[in-house]
């Protein structure tokens, strides 16, 4: 594990840019960016357009030290930006710590939750990521209702895979998302926190990161943030608008953003360079400000 990256992630101000939209979410992300599905005819063209969007964001002067880290889709990790591998460009040129999304999507809902599908070839992927200069990983599950069995299944699986990732020398971001529209969101968060704390006690002195839905009760995760087994706690925007997500995040001290859609909100393929950079700069500054509390 790169110690300079570890120090930056532990001590730095800023937030994590989630740039990891994959197959299912890519068409929507492109539509929001002003590129219709009629403008590409296959997955290869779609991912070329997505990489162009991500490259435009990453190379923008607005994408600066306010960005602590960036989460990449595997296809983005395997591509280049200005002649460098994406992870190398992020760290060497921008000082941004690179992460890789490693999950393969969600299994069908059971007990009010969706665990991850099996992650085939994970060891090989982790080795490739390490060779490319990636610092850590991210993997997402979803909790829909406050069902103890579903919450336990999600957290058990997340920590089991996290130990495999730690064994490969990478920093796992564990993401057990609680659906913001859940009718039992607060109770689900209570069950989730209890389970997380129990699992943190079994890490044997190692650290993980957590990516969590902004909680209904302000500072609800303060004890998790303070836990010595946790490097950082980051927040997902979860469908909230950027304005709403920022307001909620600012009330949760020590929690920083890891926004995807909320980060790119307002960006358009049709904008001039100056319009694009100004829009991205305003977005980054608002999210960074909410992450400083």
C-alpha cells in the first residue's frame, strides 16, 4: 500500500469523486450529460463516450486538490488519459488517490436487501489494479428494509470480501447503501451500525473505509468515524440532489462526500471549455465545503 496515498487519504481535506458508472448506469449518466442513446450504436462506442466525459472532468483545472480520491470503473482503469494510465494520471499529475470498483452488481433482493453477485476473478483483478497504481477498492450492496437477516447478509459478505482485499495490500471501501426511500431507513441504519461495529472489532488492527448513506439522524456515525479500525467514512448521495445532499452532509461532522451523479450534475457535452470548467468548479467547491464540517 502506497504510504503517501495512505497519508493523503487519512489526513487530507476534500472528498472522493465517484466516477465508476458501469454498464447499467452508463446510458443514464450520458443522457444527463447531454448524449442521447441514438448517438452510439454499441457498448464500445458508449464506453468511449463515457471515457471522454470522465477524461474531460479529470483533466479540467477544476479537478484539483479538493478531490482526495477518485473511484474508477474497471474499463476506465484500463484506459489512458493524456498518454498515462488513468490511475497513474490521477496520482502523478493531480495528486488524487485512485480506487477501483470491483463488484459485479447486485443479486436479487432477499430479506429486504441485495448482496453482491459473486466477484469472479477478484484476485487477478486486485493484482492488476496494484500493478496500475490503484490504492483501494469499492464494492456496493443495498439495504431496502430493516430486516436483521438482510442487513447481516450484506455486512457479513462485505467484510469477508474486504479481508481478501486487505490481504492483497489494497484499501477496501465497504459500501452497504441504505435506500433513501426505505420506509424503515432509521431502523435499518441502527441495525447496520451495530453490525459494522461488531465486524470492525474482528479486523485485527487493520483498517477499512466505509461509504454510507447520509443518515437520518445527524452525526449518527460519529462513533464509527472515531473507530481506530476506520480510515475514513464517506457519504453517497443516494439520489438526493446535490443541494440536498450537501446540506445533509454538512450536518454530519467528519463524514466526507463520495458523490457520483451529484458531482456531475449540470455538466453537459455541449458546454464550452470555460462553461464546463466553471460548472465543475462550482460543483466541486460546494461538495468540498460540505465535506469540511
